[in-house]
C-alpha cells in the first residue's frame, strides 16, 4: 500500500521530521516560509494529511476546495483558533492538537514575564544596552515584590494550573481564578486557590493578572478599556494565551495613563504585526510568541502530532482529537 502523503507547513525539529519521513510520503518546508493560501489549497487537493501551525489560517475557504483529498489536520500546537473548527466538522475532517506537552514551558514563560514585568527587567536591560547606565542608585528601577502577592488567572486549564503551582509553591503567591466551569477540587485545595464569582472581581483584587483562556470570537477583547480600569494601578497584565483576548489599543492607553503598572506579552493581535506603540513603551516586556519554544517541548509537540497521525492512518481514534 502507498504511504499516506503528508504536508508539513513549516520547518519542524529534525528529529520529528525524520520520524515523519520514516512512515509517510512527506513534503517538508525547508524554507520555513509560511505557505500561501494557494499552496495550502493545493495541499488540500493533493495530500492525505496537513500539519499546520498557528501561522496557517485553515479557513473554510481553504477546506472547501474542489476534490479535497486531505482527511486529517494535525495541528502543531495546543491552541487551534487558526483552524475554522465548525467548517472542519461540517466537512467531516479529523482535527487533532498537542495538549499536555507544552504546559510547563508555557507556564514558565508566563512566570518569566510576570517576574520581568514586576521587576522592570526589560526596561533595566534597555538602560544597560543603551550605554546610559550611570551606576547603582537607591531609588533606581524600583519595581514590585512578587513573593506573597496575589495572582489572578483568567481561565484555569492546564497552563493556568501549572503557573499557579509555580507561583503558589515557589513564590508563596495567593491564587485567584475565574473560569466558567467548576474545576477539580483537589487542585483548588492544593493551591488554596479562590474561585472569583466574576472576572471584574478578579481584576480588581489581583496584583498580577495572567490570561489563559482560548482565543477566538468568544473571548475577543475580553480585556478591554473598562476592565483595565478595574485593575490596581500597581498591577501587571501577562498574556501568553492569544493576542486577540486583549484589546491592544486599550492596553496601550492603560500603560500610558498609569491605570496599570506594566504588561508582559508573548502573543499579539494580528501577529507578527505588532502595534508600533507597544515598541515605544517602557513599562512593557515583549516576547515573540516563544511560550512552547524549548527543544524538548517542540520535539514532544511534533511527536504528539506523529502519534495522532499514525493512529488515524492505522484506523484508530487519535488521542488528541478535537473534532
Ligand atoms: C505554539 C501555542 O508554539 O500551542 C499553542 O497554542 O501558542 C504555541 O505554544 C504554536 O501554537 C505552534 O503552532
């Protein structure tokens, strides 16, 4: 039997590309340039499986090609708001993602941003790099202490819980969270976490607010001007989830006006285009979507896609099936 044809849209770690080569008739992307809509549509018509990332918009238009051959979409990432899931379901496509393996690394980046923002580390580094540092000063670059403060988590899934563990057990932080459905009581107990009745309550109480809900229409601009005004003037907003959850213009206004003290971002509305005003602010820490970017995690994400792919073509239910 012919090997299934698989198209990988971006460059993956070599170790997992080799696993794909061993089992499938695979088309890799050595250039690592995101594929055009036309190239994605062509792949839909000529391959059996497509393996996209957050940078590929798999819209209804891309899926609705004439004589589509692709039956399986294995997303390299846990978030899948780059895929029109309703359209995929309607078309009978199988879609999988890569949960669990990136939980700790993404939570680490959220903690890194929290610490950097609190202690003004990006601003401090910029001072040093500019050559303008004149030496130690008793009131220089005073930030906020992290230990013992309150962390408010928007969403309480795997990544939020991993961050809460690090923050509570490592930094003695009090944990608040806001989530629509009741979470596992053992985790809540272990973290001595408090579930807020409303998002507004969480925003007004927390010293640090970290976003961990999915992106997409339901959460677009959840953090808007009015909600930013509820936060403490000494508070910091951290976003490692999806850029569109936070209204960029409102955040810029809040940082300029001092409604909040700082922000740490790993994700952006319309990335890789970034609102240029972010670049001119001093009270912000900016990372280029590196939440899961450790060697171990990126290999594990690829392996997770491979095992879902193998299960699917062997006639089994893939472990990480989304639809
Ligand atoms: C990934 C992420 O790197 O998995 C996710 O949802 O945001 C990132 O950690 C990216 O999505 C890869 O497609």
